[in-house]
């Protein structure tokens, strides 16, 4: 593939933010984190800012309830379930051990209350009630959890129940939990607010959200805690400061205080030393390329998705971009076909490559134009390197 020097002049790095006035600084090593595994990543760019054993399979404890919520929210989004639906509580749900919402057998409870009981109060009874209502049994619901996990690319995870109570083979990784957290925010913006609620009262029993960072850091708005003897103390969090959102997962710390302190340490590190910018919009024309044998003489190229980049603070002005294009593009071309590559560089070093796609379909021209262009291409070939 050759770089088309004629069309390169059309690609300019669009500045959506004012370049930082501060000088770029060297990024220190991430802080020491007392956890069996962890990951800190930027929500928009997906850039990993710090990690340790991110793919280590560990018991998730009540972090499991994030996947339970994902399935519940998916059912709501698809129209199969409503927050106003009433759920009849089974004896199994009522008897489920561990943390409880304190629902009562044979009583009817609104789905919205069960969701709050699951997320805020970490009620295992609420999880089982929702699972049985949606899938008929917790076992079938666990199968749904695994299907959704596979779709999300959670390749380190295997779910056996909806609660996170210990079960053989019930495992996740910090990386997978981060993927799940990103999906909860992206896919369910109207439901994500449940994670930031600090207390919920049901059956005259008030319980507080176990995510202590909600009280300590006003920029934190999710997600979930977890604890069993085998799993240790776990915490998945998300926070947004000045338009930059980070997702952080810490697994296997020694105490409630430790999981909050270690999580806060990582969040502060990410926000202090990095910044995220949106460079290009999905479907926005980035370049016009010459096309042969087509009805039109040019074709517009752009990106299939928004492009965000996370970089060291103060280094925005060191960003640059160029493109690689084939020396010849010929019609017909279907919309969405990759025709080139956008190369993003920071301080002269390649940062990433993104496919450039056709933003519209380019139809083939009639016989006469195709014939004339064939002759033109024949002469052009003598001038190519």
C-alpha cells in the first residue's frame, strides 16, 4: 500500500479542545497497589493506564451483580421487562444467604425496588428474585449471563449464579469487569444512575451503599463492591473529572478500607497524569481520495467510530496524523469498505492505526468512462515508482 501524497493534504488534525498550556511531563510509574489484580483504563479511549495481573481469574463475590444488572438492564432495554413490573418472591429467593434486601416470600415487589436492592444494598435475595422472574430459574439466568459475557468479549469469565456466592468455576478477571463497567455506562445511560445512589430503604430497613468512594470522592458515580473470604475485598469504580472518565477495578485487597484506598490511589494517578481528547467523529469526512472508473471523481473517507486518545498531560501539541492509501482506488466501492489507514503519532512515534472507510457507495461509471480511465491508468503506471 502506498501513501497518496496528493490527498494527504486534506487530512488535518482537528482540534476540539484548546491545546494544554502546560509543558508535557514525564509520567511516573503507577503507584504500588496492595491487590491481587487491578486495572485502570480510560472509558472513552480504552487506553490502559495501569494494571497488574488484569487477566487473572479470581472469584468476583458481589462484583457478580454488575453482570446480573447487565442482563436485567438488557431485558428492560429490549422491552421484555419494565421497572414497574411486579415480581413474586419465591422461597428460594427469600432463603438466599449473605447480604439481603429483606424481601418476604410470596410478596410482590416492584422490579425497580429489586434493582435498588441488588445494587445499593447488594441483596442476594433481590438477585435471585430478578433471575427467577426473567429466566424461570437462577441456573438459566446464569446461562444468559454467560451469553452476554461472551458477546462483550469477557473471555476470562464464567458465571454460575446471579449473586456471587462462592461456586466452583465462578470466576472473572479485572479486565473483564472493566469491560462490563464500560458496557453498563454506554448501553444503559438511563439506568446507570442507580450505581450512584447512596442509600435505599425497603421494608423499613435503611441500608447504605457499600461503595465508600461515593461518599469520599464526588466524582465517583459507580460501580460495585464485593467480598468473600476467598475473593478478598474487591471494588469496581468509575469516576469523571472535567469530561474525562476512568474505570478502575481492584480485586483481592485485605479490607474495606484497603479496597477504597487502593482504588482512590489509582484514580488520582490517572486523572493527575493523563488527559483524554476526542479527535474525530464517526462518519466525519477526513479526506477525499481520487477514484477511477466511477460516476464520481472523488470518494470521502472517514472513521467507522469516534476516535478518542489518552495521552500524557501537556503533550497534545505533539500529536500528528497521516494516512496510507492505495496508489489507485477503482469503483465500484461499497460504503463501509476499508480503503486506507489513519496513523496517529505522538512526538513522532506511532500511537495507533485506525481504518479509513468509504463514507458512501461509489457506483461504477458507464463503459466509455471506464474505458478512458483504463487508458489513463495505463499511462499513470509508467509514472509510478
